[in-house]
């Protein structure tokens, strides 16, 4: 496993979880599968529940992009799958706060 080999070499790893999909717009609903959100949640759950290690930090993108009530921050979503520059600003700030600790 790639991450394990990096950690074995004491290389710092910062991992962002998969960004959860927003509510799909009308045109996308005809091809949308509700299992997408479920699959993303399962994968993110795996990453967020890894044993704590000194050289691995996992950023929960849902916590970064949503408020404490689980609602998306204003203007972060372009559509169900893509962020706006505002969304990327939120992620950049989360990364910068970690990078400043090195």
C-alpha cells in the first residue's frame, strides 16, 4: 500500500477525503445513482478511522466545506460534483493550517 510505504520512510502524508457529492441538478438526476454518496461515505469513513500516526493527517473535506449543521457553506459548489473557487479556498485554508506546522 502506497501510503504505508511513505509512512515507513517517515514521509509526511496529508490526505483529503473524497468530497461528498452535493444534491445533483435536475439534468444529472436521470443518470445519478444514489450509491455514489453511499460509496463516498464508506471510503471516507475508512480513511477517517485509520489509527492515528505521527506522519499521517487526514482532512475531512465534509467538515471543511459544510457548517456544523451539515449544510454546504454558501457558494462552494458549482454543481453536484465540482467546487467553485470559494470551495477550493476553504480547502486551501485547511491545507495551509497543516503545512504551517512543519
